[in-house]
């Protein structure tokens, strides 16, 4: 696991990479190794061991490279771990990588390219592809045509429009944030779920965002991540609206809001209504549907009225939709 020592004494790195770590002994070696294999070499790695009880700490400390720094803290959650890493960072640009994900060798190089091509932006990201449990890959929906259509009048990208197309347009394993931004908007909120999207929303309401269609990171869907996603969805269903949605709603309530923010909120509410209906929680779906902003969009109208239809009719329709999806997958395989 040890690698050749790479000294960066008295030289400020161009990038700080923060890796929150908690009981990921199976994956942390792969994670750090993917960072050390980057084509760009001017970076530091700050691994924040958030009170791991397995061999994660031992493996992180086994890398013989001056750029790897392991700090420890009592278990406080992933947001607290990222905040600790930010405090320890010495570079102007801070990147993040989850301990069970990995980067392709050109990730930091592509981040640097986006920054140079978009002077004045304060948050940038590449795209991520998912490695599913069966070993196949799922690609991002973002392409150059979509990015060109999402340009703002300052030639940045409209995060709130893009996220309605691809929810993972910014992730905690692809994002890079300028440190001055964090000084203004603050650190990650200490939430149990959704702290990352809430952070991206807070930043993109105030600062320029730019991205690329290139996929330079891999999100590994292991059993732990699937379990976490299900729990996250349960939390969303109970609370109806995610922290990022509530953040934008507060901005809308201030008045003089661009229409695209209402479009973003309606998209998020649609997901909440859909999730509640699939769980047979029509009371929750109806409660969420009342929060839609006025729109003649077919999607908004559909999800606004869906939970008010007869329950038996809706459930029969969902069964039919599931059958059709399964049938289409079977036909495509054959």
C-alpha cells in the first residue's frame, strides 16, 4: 500500500483534497490511491478520520507520502468531518472525495481546466458515473448541448436548471469550492441527510457555477451506499422537502426571485409527491402538492393532481407502470 515519498515542503499546493472517513477499510486504500495517481501533482490530501472503529485509520496512515495528512476527531458525522478538513486546508481551492469513491487520473486536471476557462466562478464540478452492484456503469445525463442551454448571462452554468435534469450534476466527490466562498456562506450544515445539496444550493444562490460534461469520478454503489440512499429517501418522505429545497424556498420568499428557482422547487416537490405516492402515503403526497408554485407545466400539473385521484386508481396505475418497465427491460435484453 505504501507509495514513494513525494515531498512538498515549503510549497503551497494548488488544491486541497478533503476525504471524510468513517469505517471504510474496504475502500479507503483505493480512494487515496486514485488521488495519488492524478496527472496533476500539486495537491494535499486531508483524510479526516471521524472516529473509525475498524482498520480505516491504519490504512490511511500507511501511505508514505508527504501530501497525505490524517487528522482525527470524535465521530460527528460526514458534515463535521468535511468542515474539519476545510479548516485544515491550505490551498485556495478545496476538492472533496468520499472514502468509498474514486477519481480517474484526469480529475484534478479537468477541474483546473474548468477554473481557467471560467474566470470568476467560485464552485465547479465534473460529472460522475455510477458503478452498479452488477458491475455495469450508469452515465450522467449531462452533455455539451444541455450545458450550452444552461448558460447564464455571465456565461456560467445555471445549477438550479441543471439539477432538474441530473440530480448528481454536483456531488461530494466531484465538486471544487474556492475557500473565499466558504468564508462567506459558512461551513456544511450539521444535518444527518442532505447537507451536501443544501451547501451547493447556498453557494449557487450567490456565486458563479461552472461544470463540464466529462465524467472523471466513479461512485460505487455498494450495499452500504444503497442502504444510506434508502434511509435518505425515508427522511425526505417524512419531511417532504429536502434541506436544499427549503433553502431555495426561503430565498423565493424574499421576493424578486428568478423564475428558474420556482422551477427547481417544483421539480423537487414533484419528487417528494412521487416518493410519497409510491409508499402509499397519500396524506403526505397531498400535503406536499399544496406547496407547488403556480405553473402550467404538464409535469407539475400531473403531480399536483395525482395524490387527489382515487387511491385505488393510482395504485393500479403504478402497478401497470412497473409491469411495463419490467417488460421493456426484458425486451431490450433479448
